[in-house]
């Protein structure tokens, strides 16, 4: 029987150099358990083999650390079993420094300048192994089977399966065999993706033969959207997303909104570190961990906090005192988390899922998601395999050209009463010469002006300015031919060049509307933006772009299911527990701040979002559409009943105070 997938987990790193002695000499089972209980932790992922290539138990497959003084993993397993704490086990894959030294012929050979050399041994960093080497894959499989037999863990976590563009001898032979060109980045990535999928299948087949119920996860640091075949070999997902480690505070909600559509259990993974993994002596503020854990729980995820054990094996109690308040909050509301599913009205069709590319595609997805998060709109992030009919509005961010099955699916969705918000290339034919759906407008290529300006028609949104405002990304020249114009374009007198420029940045706008193209058009249930507004919002954060989108969304969805009066930093999640007759509204609020400076300190320095101080907000008014009046409205953690009213199909109530998080339970 598969073990329970628990809500309060720790991912305990232990990457320990062979140059450190006394490894595990201070480990004490009682102190280990005391730390976990101080942190309200009920599952801890511990290490079989680390990035340095060493095992931490008497392995017959992998060499134990040369200075290991005890069966460290074995004692951890015993301690957890004695205290009802789950213990999945960690095995590194492509980062194995001992193997990289002993078998340099197995290393990834990087294709591009700037990616580093596979042989740069005098650089203090990991040197990845290519999965095209069958003896190395056999090595991983043998250790996994050994760990299963010796420890019977609650899961296996395989780490570091990343998309290197390898051009080692094996990979070049594979690409030529498969008709791929090693000179093309797309072919190199496709080859390595195939290697990763083959690795998944090989290892999972072996693990399931030994234990059909074993939990399995392979970590790539990202949940790839639109590649559902990746998840066939896994039992659950773990969304690595350390806000201060480069992911930021909006990365996890976007990944979670996609993971929720896959029908798999999943957890979110943050870190206790001020920066990122491997930061000894780095501590995040406890209020930040409280917010992050509550955000995971609110989105439907289990929670995991990353930590790193000192080489001597003594747990850092200060860390678990900081984790404790966060997990105490989660523990208090677990009853309303189990089996909860999201209730969403809007879907973002992920650009990443359509193009199977990150980078700019991910930025477009993130721009759209940030707008909806800040507007407190419940949404999912979907791929082309999703059921569009489950949503009132479908958002196509910037570059979703329509053809084939996707075109047929969007047309069917519109015919069934759905609504679409599209921008730039979205909803156009592949050659961008015309709309692929029924939309009365002409298309005449890309604008010659950059930047240009938008002026919204009166009444689109109360927060829009009446004057033209600048947009830095180039528009498509789309002119309404029967569609309603919601916003017009103003073009500059000229583009800025050395031959003619004006003022410090760009040329001002001409006062008259441009007769060649419009900014925002509506026809029936489709609203189109000629600019790539989602990429622009990701790049510049201009609130006026969000207000344009909000105005469009309000025209297509005038009575949203949920309306909450919170600042833009506020986050909401509406979940349902159908078997218990409950609707749960999660409300979160914290102020993030930018700290740090590039070019100094940690790894050359970086700006990062942190949460240090949380000020409560008051009188948070909530309005939720329900079929009938509820029996009771209460707070999940305290049980306190709230006053409410019900009229015209809407439930209304208010929170006197919101400090970090509240879960409001509406009982049918």
C-alpha cells in the first residue's frame, strides 16, 4: 500500500565533500527527531547519494563517503519509523562529481560558448553526466533497487535531470541516427529530452518491479507545461520554487495552477535559506516561511521546505524553530485541504505548452498570470489537451497562432459559448495574414513604430488614464472591420534614431488616431489586443496594461464568481471539497520587497524578492456566487463563525483582519 503523501515535509540536502572529516559523527537520533517535531514536520526526504557522489550508508553499489562514521541514512530511517515520520530517499543523478572525475568520457559536452566546458575541472562547480552512457544508468538503477531493499522508503526522489545541449560522441551518434542535426539547438534539446524520458522509463520500470506502490519523482527544477508524457513515469510532482533563489514569488502559483489540471498529487518546495540551496548559515524570516507554506496549501499542494544538514550530522534547531510556526499553521487547517480541488473561471493556454519552449514563452505566461493573480481572479494554466469548456474565458497570450487540432478546438469552444482574450499573434493564422477565427478585422503585418501609444475609450476601466500611454513592444497592424474599437493607437512622429530623435527616451505621439490599426477590438465573445500585452506586463509591470486587460475581462465576465477587496499583493484561492459539502476561500497577503544589488556579494549579487515584515490588512470584503445560502461560514484555523448575508445568489462576508493567511470554510 502506498504511503500517505503528507502535508509538512522537509527536503534535507547533504552534499558533503570528501575533504571534510567526521561525517555524521555528531548525529543523534533523539536530536534529529526533536528538530523535526519542533518544526511540526511529518515527512523528511533524506539522502542515499549526494552531488559529490558519496553514499551515506554501507552501500555495495555506490562508494560510501570516505570519512563517514556511521550508517547515517540507516539511523535516520530508524528514527523516522519510530516516530511516525515518513522518509522518502534522495538519489542524485546527473550531478555526481566523483563519477565525473573518474569517468570524464561520460560528461556532458556543452555545445554553446558560455555554457562552460565539460572538462573545466579547475572550476568549483558540478560537472554533469550525460544519460547516453548505459553503465551510468545501470549504476543509478542498481542503487535505487538497493535502497528499496535495505530501507523500504516512503518514496524515491531522483534529482538533476536537466536539458543540456550535449554533443558528446554518444549524443552526436544518436542525433545522426535519428535524423537530427547536432548544429541545431532544437535538435540537441530534443535528443536530451529523449534521453531523459528513456531514463524515466528505465528506472521506474525497475522500481515498480521491486515495489509497485513506491512513490517516484524525477526533479528537473521545473514542471514542463504541455509535456504530459513526462509524468507517466511519476506518481506525484514536486514543484521546486524557492522565491529568493531566483524563482520569485509568482513562479509557484503559476506552476501550481498548471499542476492542478493534471490530476496528480503534488507538493510545493521552498527553502529555509535567505538565498538558495547550499547556503549554510542562511535564514529566511519566519513570516516568509509562513506565507510560502500557506500559499502552497491554498493552491492545493502539500508543503516542503528545503534545508541542508551540517556534515557532522547535527540538526540546526534554529531552522526548525523558524519552520515550526509555518507548519503549525498548515497543521491547523489540514482538514480543509485534503481532497480539495480548485474552482476556476478563467484559463491561460500556456505559451510554453504550445511551443515547448521556456524563456520568452514562460514570460508571456507569467505576464498573464501576474495580472490575474493581482486581480484576485481564479484561473488555471492549461495545455492544448485540457477541456477548454470548463472555463468561462480562455486567455491566449501573445503568440498562440491557431492551426490544426488547436484551431478546431478553439472554434468549438467559441461555438459553445466560450470567450477568448487574445493578443498579438494569438488567434491569427500561422502566416499572420488574417484571423483564424471569425473576427471582423484585417491584418497587415507588424507595426513599423516602436514604441507606440494606446488611448482607451471612455468606460473601459475606471483606472485607465484618458491620455495615450506608451507601450514598448511592437504591435500587429490590425484594423477593425466591423469590430468594436475599445482602444485606439497613437503613433510617434518617428522612431528614435541617430538621424532624428526627441527628448531622453522616445518620440511623443501624434495627436490624431492612426488610421492603419487599432489597439483593442471586440467582436462578440472575442477581445483582441494588437500589442503583446502579457510580455509587456512581464517586462515593464505597467499597471495600465493590467487595467486594459481587466476592462476586457469584465466585458466578457461581468459577474465573476468571486470578488475580494484586497490590494494587488493579495492572493486568493477558491477550493471545493465536494465530498464534504464545503467551499474553502483562502486569502493571503504579504508585502514583498526587492533587496540585494547585482555585482556584489552572493554569486556576483542579485536582486531578490523577500518578505520581512507583514502588516495585517483589515475589513476584507468578500462576495461569492453560490447556488444557495450556506449553513455556516467559519475560519478554518480558529473555528470562529463569521457573520454573512445571502442575496441574489451571492454570499457576502468580511474579515475583520487578515494576517498572512486565512482559510474561510463555507459549509453547504
